[in-house]
C-alpha cells in the first residue's frame, strides 16, 4: 500500500497539533503512519513545547520544494542548514556549505561515503551543515548535528518542523514546512541559553548556507546496493552540487534565479538527477524543479508559525 496516497479522512493526533479545541482541525486526504501517530495530508502545527520547549522567535524559514514526480516513500529528502558561528552569532557569510555525497571521498579513514548524503563544500570530511529537516517513510524530522562528532554522522533529534504539509492527493510531489531559527540557536547551545537570549540571538541571525538533497538510498559502506541517484540545488547532472548562501536578516522569498544568489546554484529546467554514468533519465521523484521557494520571515511581534 502507498502510504502517501490513501483516501481516509481522519483527525490529526493530539500531539501533532495544539490541544485547544479552537485550533483543532480536520484534514481530508492521505492518511499516514508516522512513528505510531496517524496523520493526514495537510498542515500540522506542533503544540508549544513539542520541540524541546524552546521559545519561538518569529524569525523563520518557510520552505516549499516541488519535485518533477510524486514523492517516493522509499527515498530520502533533506533540507540542510549551516549556521556557522565561527565569526559570531550572526553567522558566517563565507562559510562552506552542504553539498551532496555522490561518490566515495578520501578521509583520514580512507575512502568513505561519510554519512551517505551530504558533506562540506570545503572538501574535507566535516558535514558542512549544523541542522537539517529530513523527510522519509517516517515523516518529517528536525535534527541537529552533534558538536562532538565533526564527521556528521551523529544527530540529535529536535522534534519536527514547526508546521509541515504531508504529500497528498492535491500535492503528491511537494514538501512544505516551516522552521523557526530558535531551533538552530537552542540546539547549538545545548539548551543552555535562556528563552530571551535564544530568541534574541535567533532574531539577529544574518547568514545561513542551505541546500536541498534528494537521494534514492544512503550508502552505509563502499558497496552500495545499486546506482545511487542524487539531486541538489544547481546542476547536479555532472556530479557536482551547489548550495545557497542566504541573507536572512530581512523578509525575502528566495526563488530560482534570484539575483541575490549565485548563478551556480540555479536549478536547470531539465532533469538533472545524477545517475552515476548510467544512461537514461534520472528518477523524476528526485528531480527538484525550478519552482522551489525559501521564504524568510522576520516577524518578531508574534511567535506562532
């Protein structure tokens, strides 16, 4: 059974939405089992405290990622964020960013796939990202890269995005979610900052590096089970991905071809899924289209997503 495209009409589970009756909503469309919870396609809003009880800042990213064909529940999709504080809490404009892992690369341990999905554009074995949203058969997950593991293989669960839409009959090829930047701050500090300090720092973040990576499987050793296919931002067909360097200090919706972005990150019109030299068109369930958007909202007067 395709878990993304059943037709049940159900109510979202209580701990996937606010418990207030005034905010409880019913959705029709795809019913879906996620970690023991039954969800339906449509927007889910997490209750206060669902994500480590952090205070939301109102400074957030709203991400819409359409693919050429419908989402495949057997594949894995990532939205990767690099919040580099090496030059201060506003972020680092010149930091490396996350790019897809396509083939094994050299490390101190020899040839490796690393974590199997993303690495730093600097070419070393560091991850190039600090936080990410993952989407797979288990639904959306928000995770932080453990600061004690610079190989990017150890992740700390941070709950789910603040709002999210599951693929369903009306949008089977699209992922959509919102992440408040307080999650990045709270995760990096290990929860040691006060609510006021967390939201203040989040509201002043200026630079983030982000990327979208979609792949048919994540290798765990040097003998993958098949041909690894990958797409990311930029033209990935030649085996090289790109990333976006975002100024998030002002309200703006970043679209493909945005003059504020590097042209190397522009997504081509044609299918550019990397197929590792195998002839034929890449899997369209992995092919990011030109219609993606990343909207920055800096509304700090209200903190509800």
